[in-house]
C-alpha cells in the first residue's frame, strides 16, 4: 500500500513539474511586450508634446490597434537611423515612423504592413526665396533627411537639374538650414512639412507643384520573429478603419477634409482587395 501511494505521489509530482513550465510558457506568451521603435521629430505623425508625452497620428494609430488586438507594447523614440538599426539588430520588434513603402526597402529586408496613409514628397523654400521650381536649382544646394523618401526624390532629380545635396539627421535641423541660407530648399513629406510650418510659424513655403505621386506609409518589421505583430497590426488597422477610429485620428491632426480623403482611400483599397479575392475564387 505504501509503495502504491509513493508511486501515485511521484506520478503527481512529475505531472505537476510538467504543468509548471507549460503554464509559465503560456503566461510568458500572454504577457509579451512588443518593443516598437519610432522617430519623434516627424510631426504630426510622431512627436513629443509639452508634457514630454509621445503623440501623433502614428502613435494614436498604434495605440488603437493594440487596444483592438489586445497586445502590449513599449514605444521607444530612437531617431530614424537608430530605429532602423535597432530593428535590424533585434533590439526592437518593429518600427512605425512615417516609413514609406518602397520596393527598394523591401529588397533591403523591410517587411511592411498594409499602408495606413498615402504621403507625397515636395520641395520647400524660404518664404522670400526667388526659387519657384526645379529649374532654378542649377548649381545650388538643397537639404534632405538621410534615408527618407524626400532624399530619394531629390536624388532622382539631381542629375537632371544640376543641384547638390546636403544630408541631415533630422527635420528641424534641415528646416533651420533653409531658413539660415545654408541650403536653398529642402525635400520633405508634404503633410510633415505643412504641419511643421504651421505649428512652428516657420517662414517657409511649400511649392505644391513640385509634389511627386507619393507612397503609403507602413508599419515595418525586419525579422520573421515579428510576423505575429505585423499580422495583428494589419487586422487591427482594418478594424479601426471600419469602425471610424482611423478617421477620428486623422481628423485630430490634419482636419476633417484630410480625414475624409484618407478614409476614402483606405476603404477603397480594402474594397479593391475584396474584389480581387472574389474574382480569384470565382475564376
């Protein structure tokens, strides 16, 4: 009887030991906190308010998606180049920083979410500048922020229009270079430039007829280990567009007209994808 009891107790202990790691593993999965990198000098998409809090379109979209999908995250402001490096080194799980979805970045190892806002790039000059277009740039120097679509846009025009390029690590420094005359113009995402001029009361003028076709912004990961996070981002994005939260966020920072345009574009893309899927099923 004692031997039988000892056997039962031993078996129970083994089962208990097996159950503890399983429970611990399940708890670890449930409590995972995703580390997300950003660059908070990209107003109105991400910036720091007077209280030192991170705010902006990207910040609010991420928060709404996390609430919708039920995941926890830690948002770290690292700067553009450092955010990319952190993701590539495995120190961050993903990046949201007004990153345009491009083939070049995909080929370089970026994996993007569905687009969440379509942004153009354009040229900006000092308000008292005599420059009215690309033709006036020959022999002069323009500013761009390293690694951005604004930089790529300027580089694509450089040979044709004969100007030089100076690279900056952040947008505010680049704007001051235009105001101070170190460069005659800068290339930047149009909504970012418009918000910066308005909020900072900067003596700069956007030349809207220099806009390109633009590209959508996307959330990015750099490792298959973060695929779950990317999937949740896409699912949550679709939900907040459908329930109106997305439009409310855009309206907060860019106004009702911009929100209506952005929402229509997002819903249009979703409808187009649905049509393609339907056609594929019926063919």
